C-alpha cells in the first residue's frame, strides 16, 4: 500500500546491499520496493554514501594486504618448487639418468608459473576494490599447496 512504512529490517537489508555496491534500482527490485526513490531517500537520510566509501576503502585495503601476502607466499613456493625440480634434474643427469618425462614436466611447470606470474603482475596494477577481489580469487584459484605440488610431481 502507498505510504505504508517499511520495517527497520527491510531498510537494513537495503543499506547492506547499498554498501556492497548495488545500485538503487537493483536494491528496490531485489527487495520488492516499488520505487528506487525510496532507496535514494534512505541513502541520503542515513548517509549511506559515506558509509559505503569507508566500507569499500577498508575492504580494498584488507584485500590488497591479503593479496600481497598470498603473492609473496606464491613466489616462495614457486622458487622452492623450481629449485627442487632443477636439483632433481641435475642429480639425475649426473647419475646418467636423464628423465625426459620429468624434463617435460619441468618445462611445462616453468611456463605455467611464468603465465601465473604475468597474470599476478597485471592484477597487482589494478586499483579498484573489485579488482582487489578478483586478485584474491585469482591467487586462491592458482596457488597450489606444497602437498599438492608434491602429489603432482613426487
């Protein structure tokens, strides 16, 4: 009904969506509110814009720190992995056992790591909070644990 007051719970849901970056029209549609003007009024009255700026800034900063830590861990794992692979190859060569399958694995692994590193470099240059989220997801999706690396390469 027109003029019917909205519950505090509904307004809080709208504020939550607003802070997460939803547009007023999306919020209205999502919550079944007939006019985006209602959301606009709530956001002005509650100073949601300022809250969103602070929230997004905090999220971007936190995500950037997590991404940096993940990238550093990835680099440490990468160096350790490649060093072990190269050491094994040298040992095998010196013992007269050149293992072409391991050599292929080393070559492929090196190429994969180079591609991931290039992708990390591109992602690290992005500045928006959305980019920070993408960066974090990228690192999580592409970083293998030491156990996974051992399982794959022995």
